[in-house]
C-alpha cells in the first residue's frame, strides 16, 4: 500500500470522526487546505463523493461509511505490519493487544500476565485501558485482540466467556446509619442522592440500574454523575450522597470517613468476561485464552467456561 494512499484513508477517517474540517486537520497535524485537498483527491480517485458538506455541516454518506469502515482496518493492518517487523527484530515472536477496563479486578490482569505459553515463549502482552463498551468497539474493528470487559454489550461479532462476578458496592459516610449494616439493598437507599457513572461510559449497565430501581419502586431524590470514583468522594464523605461503585472503585474510596457495603441485588451482579472476535484466527490468542481459563479454574473459579475461539 503506497504511503499516499494511507494518508488519503487517514484523512477520510479523521473527517468521518470529527465531521469538521478544522478539527480533523488538527487531529492529523496538517493544514485545513491540505486536508481538503486530500479528500478531493480521494473522491476524484473513487469517482464518487464520500461526504456531504456545505459551509456549516459535514456528514458522511453511505459510500463514505462503507469506505471508512474498511479504511480503518487497512490502516490498522498496515500499522501492525510495521509493529510486527519491529517486534521480531527485538526478539519477540508475537504481540497480543489486550484491552481491559481501568476498573477490572487487578487479580484478573495479574493472572493473565503471569501466563507463559510453551508454544510462544517470546509472547508479549500489551495492555490497553478503555471502558467496557469502548473495548468491544475496539475488538470489533480489530484494534485489539482480546478484552476483559464487565457487562459488555452483545454483538454478533464477539464471543465471550465469563471469568468473574461481583456485586456493586455502595459508598457512604462512616456516620451514615447504613454503615452499621453488613450489606444494603435498593430499599435502604430510596430517596437518597445517588452518584452514578456517566451514562455514556456504559449505557446498558446504567439503564439496567435505573430499570431495576424502577421495578423495585425505588427512586433517588436526585442523581449526580461522575467519570471516576474519586470525583464522588467529597459528596459521599459529607454524607450528602451515596455512590454506586465496582469493587476496584470501592477499594479506592474506602478511606478518610468513607466506607462501602455490598449491594444485595440478584439482578445486579456484575459479570466480567473474556471477549474475542468470533472470527479470531490467532493461535497465540487461542492458547492464551485457554491457559487463562485453566488457571482461573485451578484457582477456584469452578463455574468458568472455555472460550470457543478458533485454534
């Protein structure tokens, strides 16, 4: 693939993502006229328009969406070709890109990184950190090979196997009457101010919380949103709100006047999965997943299943 073709594809991808010539040019570190020229050259080569635009609006048309989807894969594979050559030169046979949420149980990550594969003695695992829904998008488009994701959205392109489950935790002030209880339920926090992660971080899980609360007839007095557990600390420590947290976030919050209790709600048990593309052909990925599942099983996770990944 010629370097100029890569530049043209990168221009289309950036414009499709930003829908603004100025921002797309900044993303590529080129001038706006240079970006305009690349898009014009690309459309001239194809003999059709990829974008609909006027002075105010840029939008991607159907041919544009089809082109950008394939262009992302082409650019990705080109980058991986360079990476593969450099990796072998450094004495590493295979690199697997594994995504995980910043709130994944560290035990799962350390278990994965501790695995040694006899068939791939020079395997290297590189970690990417994104929220679970974003991880599934990266996996679907081929940017990563595997993902450890909590409550991932369903996709026909993805195969999953459960590797862990845990409750939500509710963070509260140590002076809160609920701190005397070993656990809490939805009824205990009815009418309180709830702090939740922003919906855009995990829409299916956010909607599930609110749907179950509605089914239980439990409503908060108001809802505040955060992008990281630490942002909830001031309101929780002052006793103004309670916060919904996963295990890792709960451990970070349980300090200086804040305590946490598990939320006893059978419909809201958080399940974490190992995920891969259904058409995965990587022998190294297959071996890593199998070894990971076996190690978890030996460590007491008897309910886990083998991930059906191509050998």
